[in-house]
C-alpha cells in the first residue's frame, strides 16, 4: 500500500486532522470493523469500486456508497467493505473542526454514512472528478486545500472556550471529566448544546471515545495484556464497566479481541472480520 500524507496549510491546521492519499491497497479481507475515533471524514473513492456498510450483527449489506461520502460521528463501531487495489483520498477533520466547512449542526451526521452530495451538493462531486483526474498526490492535495479554503466560513468557528474544553478532554481523557470541564464559563447544558452543534457528540460521550482509543493504543502489539492494570490506568471504575465499554466500542470482549490478534493490526481502529 502507498500512503501519502499531507501537512495542511497554516490557516487550515486548526481544523484539519489529516489529509491523505491511499493507493494500491491490497487487504487480506473483504469486511473490516471500524472503531469510533471522534472525527468526521470526507472520503473520495478514486478506483470506481462501490463501498458497502453492513449490519454489525449479521453482516448483511446495509448501504452502498460511490464517488464521495461523509462519515459522521459514530457512537459505536461500524462494519465496512475493503477492496483489492483500492485508491482513496481522505479529509479527516479535527474535533470541533468540521462545522466551519459544513455550516449546519454536526449532530445531524451522527451515526451516519451518507453520500456527500446530499450534504455538500454538486460541488463535492466536481471536486471528486478533479481529484480523480489529477496525476499526482501533490496536485490532489492542492485541489483539496483550495476547496476547503473556499468552503471555510470564519463566522462559524467555535468559541475559544470550546477549543479549551476539547484540548483538556483529549489531554485528560483517562482522568477526571469534571476537572476537564470545570472552567467552562457557562452552564453544563450550554456546553452540551454547543458540543452537539460543533462536535456532534456530548462532551461526556466524546471523552468515552477518547478513553477507549487511548486504551487501544496502550495494548497495541502487546502479546500479554494486564487487563486490570490497563483498566485502572484508563480510568474505568471497575472491571465490569471496563468490559462493557470495550464490547460497546469494539464488538468484542477483551479476551476475544486479543485471541483474534486484533491488537496486532497496523491501525488499532481498523480490524478484519473475515481474514
């Protein structure tokens, strides 16, 4: 697989987590599970394949997506297709970073994968066509940056108070939630409403996702995992709480997860279901 990342321009850095171009992807599976990360994505296919989402329980096909689609905030894992020799171009927004480009409350995208033109209109299909025609990754990145810059609305940037909360939750995701939001100058209801608008999730749910992702990082590539110690370090109240959260976000209990060697994959947020 060829993976080409891009360093966003300074004016986009506060809002864009990453932009990258993947090609010659040759997976050893056809369906993969995706653990929520706390980010919103715009995904462009550049290979002509139709992507699918699947029911998490029986893996029956649910949705089909072509050309370009948006993956909103997910509270649970999702199951998606993987294709041989695939090529994709991806824009990943930072938490609180997508609203100035989407221009509507991001809660509307929660738990959804949607065709991008339903949200962003014909212009996103036009961008996809330009990306498809561009010969180099560098040219594709320039096109994406130009579109993002044109789409950006400075009047829809979240307040600094929300950015502070975001940073604290990400820094203290495995510690004390109350401490992380203690300095917010308005009511907790106001914070929740603002987070739903600018982030998509409540701050507490966002912290749960961050904490689980921290846990996945801690157990990545380990042969033996001291579960009690990991659960304590990640701030879970007890073993039962930890196991419940693990299964909610991954679909497996911790023992099954290790037995299947899902923590040995190159990306802890993606793991195969039919390898």
